[in-house]
């Protein structure tokens, strides 16, 4: 049967079970968009390609499937760049499709031509430039395979317009992908597994650093069993939140720059650090030379290039985390570490009094109150998508997650503007669930055009803006390290309630602490999307904080007088 | 210290760019780089020499393996291997110095591959030190042009390193696959 390259493209997506594509049409994707009319795939028209990229990213994180974003050549493709990098840094499987100018014009600086495979070479797991319609199907198949297997990541396929238009005889080839140099299926050596068992068994003060890899591998039950059997406390990294139930007695909380003090202290005093699917990011380790100085380290990761990259480890187990833990578990005898767990408990005591929630009400509305109330009102069951900055850290600190795949945020790249579009993608992945986008006033304005996308798709999500009139995290660094010289951080925002209303959505403004709960309840009851503009304390900071480059137990703590109310 | 890496890669457009990017991104300087086809269709072989004082050599293999098109990478620095560089040296050779130059060519077991009125092109194959040696002694006669291919290296005997990983994967060589891009 004769089909065009564009038709082949959509058929390939159907074979990959793609249900939704986020995109923005343009000159070089016209044939693809024309063929879309006949395809069952739902296309979401975004307001900017960056939005499409983040939506596909959020969709992939929440669904476990590969996300797809589609853009035209030139500016369409370059607008994807931030979203592609974001997916790369957080190991999210997204296939990016870009149109390219007709192949005879490639390299001639044609209108809207850009070397997108060149530009995205370092920010994709792999990419393809396709100019022959016969290559479309193999490339799409490989792209999905590469994106989802091993350590996931973004793959870009750039398809020239003439390849989309050409008609060829075609049948789908469903033979398995074979790439000689690609090894997503490594597994640890038996000797290393044995050494790991012995090391784990001899540990007195072990701690698990639980990363994103647990969620990607689906190893939540194995980690739970591991922790309970060996009585090892668990610290979930920012992207590992949800990998271990937040209310579990062995759950410590988040480590690192804005981790709880006792978590960092636990790491520094531990004699064994078990890194499960995490990559020792500098926001977790602080000063590398002083990181976990007393501990032996066992690192389980599927990406061999992560081993010994930041932290030299004693034992490296390269392989899928779930499979690796399944191999380790039968060999592990139950252990008790009562003394160690008691010690950690004693460190918690001091920190709790500094926590803003436990202190007398001084009449001010703090962001922490908002997140805490949201957590209580939603019984910790909502899907929370945060933006980047203070809002992200407060969301991570005060919304406790019991289940996996309930907190979504831009970790590695720290992309402001991620929250709203990612939340749209999350909602597409899990339409039955309650979705809350949490953003600061700064990050929200970066991608607020996607409110139109929400309205056009008639979606229901809830948006909480923690509005402090500052680029809060940068302001906080200026306060601590630049002598309070607030350079370019005060920000005059629009009336967000009116912005919501202009899109046919509901907007609510909250300025007092006592109105938080009722606004949240209202938002949950209203069938359409609701945006709540919380006017929070303007110069509040995220505590505790490890200054950049310091050891993780050298933390700036919330000053006691401020915490106790003025 | 000089480190010699050998990689087998898929023979596709852009693969060299990907490999070089691994070094560029981390500000690792490449001393020499050669790429050529192998006896196996679809597979190219790259030899890269770097200075370990300026490069985190232990990170190169893991980073290279991240590339989808890279099939195999090995560090041959500490393995028994033969390494060769080829140079063509165009040297000024008027009648009064010509015989002296030809004597040097003889001593170094190099070859004259072109003779012009006032110059010669000398071809020499050998390891880096041998070529450096000839260049040094020719310098006083006036080198007009010099080109070197860069180091190529091969393990002695039956290769233990390259191709081993293939067999572990149960993949048979030569691999034939369709060129996608």
C-alpha cells in the first residue's frame, strides 16, 4: 500500500500506543499535521513549544509511558531545547519530533532551518536526522526503544518535509530493535553482589539514599522490604520522593541542600551509604570531600557512567535496581539497628522546634502553611507538580507523599516554568486524579500562556501560586550571601485572579492564613480549573540550607526569634 | 602521560561529532584522532590519544559508552600493542644538502616519495618517538610542510579486549544493520 511519510509517522505512533501528542504546528510539519486529521492520536495545541516539551515530560513521568512532543523546524525546534534538556537531566523518556526543511535545502540557511540534531546532540540520549521516508519507521521505533530502556531519556527525530510528503510502498516491520553498541540490560557480577551482602550485613549505621531510579525501575516494594528487613532508614532525594512512604517509621525525609538537618547528620555519621538509583547530585552531597566521610558506599545504578562520577564508591552494582535488589534480598538476614535509629530520633528533636508549623501563629501567611494545609486537605493523595525555586522546596518539605509517582518536579535542570505545563501533562496521564500545580509568581509567569491550553482542553487542575513578589530563591541567596542587595529580584506581577478569569477560569486570592483551607476546598469543588493566588510572607526563606560548597551538616537554620513569631 | 583509546563505532554520519563532543564538553584536549573503516561493513574504528595530565582518562570509557553508536571502547595504554603514526615531511633539499638528507632517510628507514628541484617529500611510519626523532634532525634543513596521520594502535596477538563484549552479548560479527540516518 502506498502511504506518505507523514502517514507512516502517525501509524508508528499508534504502534507505540501513543494516545496524546503535545505540539505546535508550522511550515515544515504541515504534512504531519495534515495526516493527523486521520489519526486517532489526540493532539494538544500548546501556546509555546517549551510548554509542549514540559507537558510531554510530565505525561511521561506520571504515566510511565513515553511522552511525545512535536514542533516545527527552526524556532519551533529551538523552543524545545529547555524542555529536552530538562528531560535529559531527569532521565525522562520523551520522544521529540521536529520538522526539517526539505532535504535539498538542508545546510543552505533556508527559512526556518536550524541544525537541530547538532544543537541537541549533547542534550539528548540520541537523535536522528531523517530525509528518506523509508527511514521514518525504523527511526521512530528505535527512538521509543532508546528513550524508554536502560536509563531513560529524550530522543529527538528530525524529519525533513520532503520525507513527510513522499509516497512509498510500506508495511510496518515489528522486528525487535537491534543496536550493537547499546546495552541497557547490564547486570551486576555475582562477586560484587556477594561483597555487597557482606558489607550490608556488617553495617552498624546504614542509610539508604533513595533516588528517582527506584521509581523508574519500579523497585518500591523491594526497597521497602530491604529497609524493613535490614532496619535501614531511608532518605528520598527530591526526585525520589514517593519511592518510600513518607509516614513510614524508617522514612527520614529529604537529604541535601534543603534537607532536614537530621537527614544530613544521619548521612554524615553513617558507616554505610546505600545509593539506590541516585547520582550523588551536588545538591544532595554538598562538599564532596566531606560527604559521608565515615561510610562505605554501595551504589546501584543502571548507568555505568554514574559509578564513581561524583563520589567514589566501594561497591558498584550496575543494573536494573529492581532486579538487583531481588538478587540481593534472599541473601540478606534480618538485622536490627535500634541504637542507630534512636540516635537519629534524638537529632530530630532539636529540628522540630524550629519548624514553622509547630510555632505560635504570628498572623503571617507563610508558604509552609499553604503547603501544609493543602497536604491535610487532600489527605496527601493529590498529584503535586511543583515549579522551581522556594515553592519547590516547600512543596517537597511540607507535602508528605505516601505513594510513588505523586510528586513531579524539575530536579536536575531546575527549570522555572516547568510546573504549569508539566501539570497539564500529568493530568493527561492520570485524568481521574486530583492535580495541583504549585508555582512561585516568577516561574508561573514564564509559562502562564499555557492557561489557554488548559482552557481549550477544558481541563480541571488546581493551581497554587505562592506569590511573594520576589524571585524568592535568588532573593534568599542575596540575603544570605550578597548582603541583602536585592538585585533584580523584586518582581511586580499581574493580578493573577484576573489572568485566570481572562482565560475563563476561576481565580481566588488569599492573603490571610485563615482563608487558606476554605480556598483549597472551593478549588476542589469547582469543576473547572481554579487558580489560587496566595500572597505569602515576602521575605521568607527555605530552611534549613546548606551553603553552596559546604559540607551537608553545616546548615543555616531558621533563626529562633523569627520562628517563634515577632 | 599519553593514553591511547580505541573505539569501534557505527559508521554513520555524525558519529565522529558525538565522540568528539564527549571530550569537547569537558574541555579534554585530544592530541590525535584517526578514523577509518574496518573489515566489518558498517563499523568504523577510532583511535584517540589524550594526555592524562589534562584529561580524566578514567571517565572516558564510561562517557563514550553512553553514546548509542559506540559499540566498544578500550584503553590500550597498558596493553601490549603496536602503535604507529605516519608522517609526510616536505623538506627543503637543494643539491648541497640533498645527500645528507637522503642519509638520514636511510638511517630512519623512511622513504622518499616525491622529488622536486629543491625539495623532497619523505614518508615515515613508526611510533611517535621515531617520527619526532626524524623531524628533529630534519629541522635544520628547513621543513616546508609536515603532516601526520595521528596514532593508530592495535593489540598484539589475539585481541582480548576488543570484540569480547560482543560475544558476551551473544552478538555475532559482522553485524549488518540498516543505516537509519
